[in-house]
C-alpha cells in the first residue's frame, strides 16, 4: 500500500480523475485546479471558480474540455490550461450542481445534461449559443443526473426526483419512457453500470435510509439488494469489475464487492465525499487499485495498492460497436474498392474503452435510412476510417501473418523473399496472431499508444 497527499492541495468536493491520472478539483478557495496524481503540474485553470466538482470530457472531434458550475451558477466550459483558453458560457444557462456530458457520434454533438437552478432537468448542446436547449419532459431533479447508454436498450437519463424517487427517462422533450425504478428513493445522484454477462443494467444508490442499494433498472425494481448491509453518506462509485467504493455514514473510506462480500476499509482513511477509482488489470491477474478522495481534513489524497482479482475485460457485447462491419470503401476516385474497416472499428472502440466511456449505441437504421447498416459518410465514418489507418501503421506485419497471401504479394511487389518475417512475429510479445486473437493485439497496441 502507498498513499500520498497530492501536492499540498485541499479540495472542497469530490475530485474528477482522467484516464491519464490528471486530477481536476475545486479548491477550498473555490478556484478551478488541475494537478497530476503525483502532485506535479499544479495549474489554476484561468481565473475560474466553481461551486462543485468539475466534469472533464474529451470528445473525439474537439478534444478535452472542463465543464463546470461557476460560483455565479452559470454553466461553463473551458480548456484545461493556465490561460483558461476558450472560456465559454453554454447559452445563458445556469446550474445547481455538476453537469454530466456525453457525445453523440452519429451527429458529432456534445450534449450537456444538468440540473437547472429551477431544478428542471435540462440538456443542451455544448456550444456558446446553447443550441437545442431541451427540458426533458416536465421532470425536476435534486442533483446531478447520470446518463448511461447500455448496448441493449440505448441511452437513458437516471436521476433523483425532487420527490427523492429514483427515475429514468429518455432524453427527449417529451420525456419518453419515464419510469420509476421500483418504489425506490434516493438521497443523491445514482450510479449506473452494465453487466455484459447477463445483459442487466444495475443502478447503485444511497437510499433515503442511507443504506447502500443496488437494483435492476426496470419498473419492477427487481434484484433489490442492500449491499452487505452497508450504509453510505453519498453516491457510491462502482468499477467495471464490480467493486463498490463509498463513504460510510461514519466517513470511513470503504469498499465491497457488488454481491455484498469482501467488504473492507481502505486502511484508516476517512472521506468527506464520493471517492473516484481507477482499477487497472495486470498480466498476472493482480489489479492496481488507485483511489482518489477528499479527506475529512479536505486534503486531496491518492491511495494505491496491488490487490487480487481481475479487471473487466473488453467484450464485444458491451464495448464494441453495435453495427456490422459492412463498410464499402471506394478509393482513388473509385479505381479501388475494398470492404470493411475492421481495424478502425477495433481501435475506435478501444478509444472509448481506455477512456472509461460507454460506446455509442447506434444500430442499423440509425444512419439515414432503415436499410443503412453503417454510417455512409460524416464524422463517425471519418473517425473510424482514421483509426483504421492508425491500425495499419501499428499492425501491418501482424496482419500479413493472418493473411499470408498479403505478405507474399507485398513481398513480391517489393522484390523481397518472404517467409521468415511471420515466424519471427509469432514469437514477439504480441505475435501470437490468429484470426481469433487479433483483437488482443490491437488492444495491446492501442494501450501502448496511450501509455
């Protein structure tokens, strides 16, 4: 076990941690800060101040932005540099809490969901004009909404009603599909996950009785479980491999598996809010556990240890695209026609996986006509094609082993003798290449690109 205060920093709320171990937080001076997990690189983002935890989101088109509630309650976004570049108020909107941000790959739109100062549940595009401002039905919320797109039923907005009931709804102006999840009530924002082994969506929440609950996301509220008889003081944080981290009602920093077993404190640490967690699976099946939290002393802490268990693996059902690889590519003015963008689909899916983002749920019929099985052009197509080129650059030699005729044809074209290259690749770290294991190699290569 190792632990460090991140610099000499103090925070007034739960931190936000990116995949690259950069911690964004609200200082006890309300200033908007970022710092590396080892305490280096402390930066105030412009002269901005915030009233709550910032939300950092990197969309594949415009890159990373910091979204936050100003101390004036205005809804802002800004680049994460010391100059506070491109500070933008999103329309004239105001919010009462941290916003929640998503990306629609079919349109290229970034959408911001938030609790208005009127408690209404809103969504809006992230531009300065505040385009397409939409109240979601007539719903109101008491806290930050949680937006989750599962691969079975698509995107839903989960929220705590002003009546404390636990709700989900589609994100349209009609408030389609409004559903109370059982008869449950919650004291804070819920946290939602997907179990790819069963196809179930689970909602984790702090009950109005402070008990730590999980329940399936249907109207019957099936599978309701008080997890290990635990109680919590705030929203829990749930990892992809099923661990629940939470603030006990005694402020202890605790974790438990989602079936209620293996509960334990994280040493003698106490926390004043929801912890944030990164769990990284290693080759020997051990896991690096990184926990970031606001101490009850308001210090910004990072806790690390190696633990047993496994991180949830990439699965096609949960993490892959939900349309077939039916792309037809006409290159050089139509002189050359190829089929498929397999490497691009793998790499772009891994982009979402490694960034801890749910992949968009687009399916056949979402691309202009009912018969369209893939996006024929536009931003989504461009992104996948661009990642295809990256996959070629990383993996050409390995793919030529999968397709020896390609290896021979390229060798002949270059006047080379082929045959030895593949045998060498088979013994390379990622050289166990077959049509069944090519995804593993793409995954390793993509991870290296982000290391």
